[in-house]
């Protein structure tokens, strides 16, 4: 019997997880990645909730632990760097037990892929043709690949997803812009995630990594139509103090600056015929919700498990969506007023936020804060998988 064939577009965490598990269940798998080479580095992601179990099943828990960023905790600091509040610790605390750079987690999965995979870099899909019996993708090089299933795992701004699902993709902007980059480490940096909030809806973050450098982030409220320029960001952060000038200077010379307008992706269905979407392409939860890497890991397992036990492809894809949808909906459902509380615009609002932070991070109320970081968690068992 001929093995079914899948084409996966995207070699990030979601695409590699799907590739790993589909191959383990007997599929022939081709992975197409737009980037010319594997993308290392990136900012912090973590493993939470049910993704711990998926990582264990892949035999990767200790490999990921060995790549830990060295971060040991999370603190809120004021404009002088003094600690205002310390967030609760724990397996799935603000700093998770498995805290890792995005590229390190993806590489751990890459190195664990079963033999027989066809992994191609520098490939972009330009056309998708669907029939009841197959799906054919055309690449920018003019090659046509025919498969039983196309899995789109390209990320929040997926072009292939838009080719197939078009107007059914709801882009819900949160009004937050974030800039991520790597800057030189200084003796003042420690092993904690230091988080400073200023008036005017502005935040500055510094986090340790396992490379001897520091991962920095600027985040601010932004309802404008376009991404801000470097000059506009500098003007926006005038007078913030603390480490803001250092971060701005570091971003001016770093080679990995990434700017993102936070956008949730909401879709009424994650499948259309023999095409399905997974990871951020299907349900981007943004850093405001958290748990994106955990959902990406879990989605790959659930997709392959449901396909391996269903009587047909359509039934398997329906089961995948039915199992994942409650998990995703829970993460995407942000508490009312979260933006106003996280990004206060006035001194009064900032004082109120700081007061609330001190209160809720004190014992025993700290347990309530811990509940907000428990994402991608479920009491349901993972679907049964039939390995080849």
C-alpha cells in the first residue's frame, strides 16, 4: 500500500512538529520553508501545559532543558531598576521551567526528525490547486508537488493560508507594537526577566539568554495604520529612563531586530478539503495570550494522532479541530481591560497597576497570578496515536 503524502509549508515549531508526527505515523513528508536556511535565535518561548506531555513523547524534554535560557524568575521594576513585585515561580510560572529561545526549540525538533524526510529551504508556494482526490502546490521555481494533504504552518502572516482561505481569515489587531532584538550583555544584567512599565503605554523588557547576550523588547500601545519608524520609536520612548536608551541604541545596530504588530488570527474553520492550517497561521495567540510555542508543538501531535485513527482524511481533520479548538479559544480569550492595565497611559494608572501588582503577588494571592500563566493546559487526555 502506498504511503499517504503530505506537504508542509513552514519549518518553524508548528511545521516541524507536524512533520515529526506525520512521519512517525507513516506519511511521506515534504517540508517547504521560505527562508534560505534554518532560522536560529529569536526570542524566548516556553513549554507549558499539555505541551510538556508532547515533548516527553518526542523524547526531547532533557534536550530542551539543556538549551534553557538561564532565566530564573520574573520581576517588575521601577524607573530606577528597583523591584516592585516578583511574579510567582513554578513549572508554568511567568518564567517557565522550560524557557528556551524559539530557534533552540525548533532546532531540537529538527534534530529529532525521523529519517526519510524531504526538507527544502528557499521554497515558496505560489499556487494551490485542490481536487477531491489530491492537492497540488506550485512553487516559485515552477515545480508542482502533488499530495494527499497540505499543512500550512507558515506563521501569522501566511501567504499560502490566504491563497486557500482568503476572506475567512479574521485578523484581530490588539493595538500593541513590539520590537525584539539581541543587545550586548552588561555586568548589571542578571538571570531574571526584568519588566519595566512607564506612562504613555510603554514597556521595556530585558531577559538573559544562553549566548552571553541579552534579549530585549520594547512594547507600546499603537493604533496607527503603519509600523513605526526607528525615529518614531525613539521619540515615543523619550524620557522613559531605566534601560530604554541602552535598548534603543542596541536596536540601532543589532542584526536580528524584529518588529511586530500583535495580531490574533481567528478562523471559523482550520481545514478546507485537503488543506489544513496549524500554529500561528491558524490561531496566533500573540505574546499577550502566551503559549504559542506550546500550542504549535501540541497541534502537530494532535493532527497526526487524529489522522492516524480516523476512517478518512476529512474525519481526521475534523477531529483535530475539535480537540484543539477549546485549547486555543481559552488562550485567545484575553481578560477584559488587559491592555489598559498592562499599558497604563497616566501616572495614576501606572500607580494603580503597581499597587495591584504588589498586592496580587503577595502570599496567598500569588496563586491567583499563577492561574493566568497556566496556558495550554487541559484535563483531557491527548488523542490516541497509531504509530507506523
